[in-house]
């Protein structure tokens, strides 16, 4: 077993855990919060089915003409060639991510990992990510100014029960499945950047088992530290509210997916959506105060800090590796 092989798969395992632990809560956070009373393994099973389909579909539809394998990143790694050789220091970015995640700082895995592989694409990725924040922020304000009086107020006044609860549970599964698949298409690049761009069938199965194992750990921990960002937002534990959040987020990610294949930080889109929603809902309910603005700027400050930390560490590590 070569050192390069160990670095490739070691990096993949570390990146899988870092991405799932830090980023997956963006899409599954409201799903976890609004289904806290359900067994974690049922929630994990649903997420695993969607993940498996999205991964295998991407691999199958991009199968190379020479029969070697397929690209599971949905062409988002075209500008990120696999390093030759794969040196040991490529393990550092996911290790740093794991450390920062434990403090609850929503660091972007896209900036941390992908920039390390190719710093030249930092500008386009940063522009798309920051644009995503403001698009999500404005879209959430517009949507929730319209629906808060019609829906959110009723959600908080009338608990779900009976047939309505079953119907909304189905709606939530559909919206979460759509959002989860859109997010995976964006973030598979952050994980599979460590592996060959064309995966063989055996590599596909091995990688799938590893990711699903990481996902099981996150679900059993009910989201971990990053989940607190979701819990403090107004009424995110209601299945109906979670469904609207997921659908809005999924549509925004779909737009950026179709825009181009430049990777982006979904963390910025996620926090922009939650910020716009929180302000709109509180304003409609007459509860907009300084603490709401404080939470919005606190989350924005965290993700901005994470961005600067990511970029600084990338260039520091690359500087030392070139010595």
C-alpha cells in the first residue's frame, strides 16, 4: 500500500467527516429539529437513500468512454486536477476543519479544501458564494413577508395533529429530499477531490460506505454543535416551517447549480436564507428587536471569520509545503 494511496483515502475519510459534520446540517438541520421525536436511524435511512441515488446517478451518467469509471462530482472538479504526487500535507485542510467544527464555527469546506487544491479559482468561487448569501437573504425576506401572516402565525398557534400531520410529513420528505440532492451535487466536489476523477465501481462502493457511516454518526448525535445555529431560529422545529425553509433553499441551490459548474460555499446560502427568514418572520410578528439583528450579524460574522481562516490557512500551509 503506497503512501499516496493512504493519503488519498485518508484525505477522503477526513473530508467526508468534516463535510458531513459541518455542512450537512445546512440541509438536514431543520429536518432533524422538526423530527426530534423520531428514531435517528429512520431519518438516517431516508437521507441515505437520497444520497445513494444522487451519487450513483452522477457516476452512471458521466461514465467515461474508456470504461474506467464515472465522475460523481457533476463536473465540478474539472478545474481541480488530482495532484501528482498526492503529498501528506493535503491531509491538513480536513484536519483543521474537524478542529474548527468542534467550536461551532460554520467554516466553508469549499474554501478550505478546494482552494488548497487550486488557489486560482478562489475569486470565482468567492463571488458565487457571497452572491448566494445575498440572493438567499433577499429571497427569504420576500417569501416570508408574504407567508408569515398567512402560514407561520397559524403554525405557531395551531399544533399539527391527525391527517394534517401526515400530509405535512409527506411534504417535508419531498422538500428535504429535493434540497438534500441539490446540496449533494454542490458538495460532492469537496469530498471526492481526494479521489480519481473517474471512479471505478469498487471505488464508488467503498466511498459510499464511508460517507453513509459518517452520516449515521451525525444523525445519532442529532446534528452536533452546528445544529445550534438552526435551533435558535424562530419556529424551525415545526414540520410545516421546516418544509418551507427546505423548499426555498432547494430552489436557490437549483438555480446556482444550473448557472454554472463553479463550486460554491453552500454555507453562505444557508445562513443568508436563515437570516432573511428570521428578520421577516419577526417583523411580521412584531418581535423584531436588537437580539434578532445580533443573531444575524453573529452568524454572518462567524461565516466571514471562517472564510478568512480558511483562506489564510490554505496559503500558510501551501507556503510551508513549498519550502
